[in-house]
């Protein structure tokens, strides 16, 4: 299939590699063109604008940072919706507020195109291996058309309801994860100076009620970071988690729901970013918190 992708960041690039591996023909675009070079070397066509992606592809995927990036890519003279998208299926896989998704769906349909949201759980490794968790929102016909491609990207993908439901579910699954890294850092701060080897700390924590799938996946990298500093491959940055936390709080505010732990977690992530940790992997917040406990007594 001829697939277009707008947004070749860490996740978009990894998904593009996966689709090339599956034999699809790709047309890609990214605001920073250098990020498309690796894909071009593998045979992907590089478009000059999002509109050109809309012209070239049968099915178009967008993976973008936030609502502002969505507006910039979809709208305006060089935007995706200025291309020949009539009758085509557009799939947005960004993590944004449900209201952003619903507004985007309306703009897409005004151009006589079709729209499905499918934000995903997982980071760069699962994206390359086709093991993401997909949370779709839209109608059943569009989901059925998209599913063969989504199945190549995801170990599981579900249609949850109309537009907005996938975005809501994605925020819900991200919330415990971002809170967890701060909680784990605080927990390990209690034993920071107890003389226990990092391998043993992570092994016991993973095998306890304080362990999660995220810790099982990131455990070895955390051990290395505790020994050498946070040099692990970046999957989902602290800055990305800050963006998601702000989105969660904004959505909750609109619902008149209080998220006190989430609000405090954002303060903790903001503090790490102010000290230059923003572009590091989110799990490195554990090391950041432990570093702040260096002077504590065992």
C-alpha cells in the first residue's frame, strides 16, 4: 500500500521503519527534513510539504507532538488538508486531548476525507517491532479499513467508540506511568545510601508489588543509568511527559475533576526539566530523584 506519514520524530520514524519492513511504499514529511534521511536511504519518498503527502498516499498517518503541531501540519496552504485527500483515510496517532481530536475530525470530514484516531501505547522499541497498543476512535468502517496496517504496528488494537475515546484512553494509560517514575525515584531514594547494589534494588523492586511492566522493560537500562548516569536510548522524553501531564490536567479541569497526584507529578517533572533533564528518557526521572537524595543519611 502507498502510505504517507507526517511527523518523523522518534515514534513516527520507528513506525515508518516498521511499515517499510512490511513492504509498504512510503511518502514521508517532517518539519526538520534531516530526520527523513534514514528513511530516504531505504527507499521512502520525501515530500516537500504535508499537502504533497496528501497527494501521494492512499492512507495517511500523522504522529505529532501536540495540538499546535496538528494545526500546523493539517491546516494552511501547504497543510495536509490542502492536498488531494478527498475520500482518503487519515489516521492521527498523536497523544492529545479528546476535544482536539474531535475538532480535527470535523476539519478532515469538511474536506470529504475520512478520519480515525489511534494513539498508541509503547515507545520506540515496540514501534519498530510492531508491538504497540492501539486505542482507536472513529466509525467501524474506517477502523476495518485501517486495521490491516494497524495490526502491523500494534500487538493489539481496539476500536473504543467515536472520535475522542481513543485520546481519552491514551491519557488514562499514560497517567499511572508518568506518576510511577516519580514514585519509583522517591522509593529508591529511601535506600540510596544503604549500600545495596543497583542490580539487586531493581531485581527486588521488579519482583514486588512496586514492580510494573514498564520497570520490567526498562529495568536493565535503569541499572546502567544508576551506575553511569542516564545515557539510555530515549523513548519518551521528560518533556513529552510534561506535555501529557498538562493535557491530562486541562482535560480534568474541563470535566471539573481533581487530579492532585498528577498536578504534583507535573511539578516534579518541571523541576527536572529546569535542571536540563527535559530531553532525557522519562524513566531517568528515577535517577534524577535519587541524585537529589545523595546527601541523605542511610
